C-alpha cells in the first residue's frame, strides 16, 4: 500500500470482523422472529417485553448489516489500493484511527 500500511494485516482483520458479525447475525435470528399473540402462555407485559427485545434485536441486526457493508467497502478499497487514504482530503488516515475503526474512510480532520 502506498501509505505504508501492511495490506495483509488489515485484510485479515477486516475479514475476521466480517466473519464475527455474520456469525452474530446468525445466532441472533431467533430474537428477530415475530412475537406470537398467545395470551394464555404470554401475559401482556411479557409480550411487551418480548416485542421490545425483538425491536432491539432488529436494531442490532441493522447495525451489523451496516458494519458488514462498511467492511465490504473497506475490502474493496484494499483491492483498489485506496485503503487508508482519506476520501475527503486524500491524505493518509492515521493508523491509530484505523485501529479504532478499521472501516474509517476519513482522517480525523475531515471526519470532524
């Protein structure tokens, strides 16, 4: 990479993050199922709690899908030789910033 980052290290890290998120998503599928209306086995408050848990699981699923899309975009930037470069100003993104958010597309200055 032109900015001095080790491409293999970043690719491995991004792919591991992607696998972890995909695995989490598979494990959480049960929580996203529709809440059944069965007043005999689930009381009103229990059903409300189940609906709240379902809503939180849906929000988490959307976050994971968004993160996976960001990872895919970062992997594409790696393929294109553009990973680690700010999309705003074209300068190198600090390695410490990428350690915190390996999908970052902007340097600290442009992100602010």
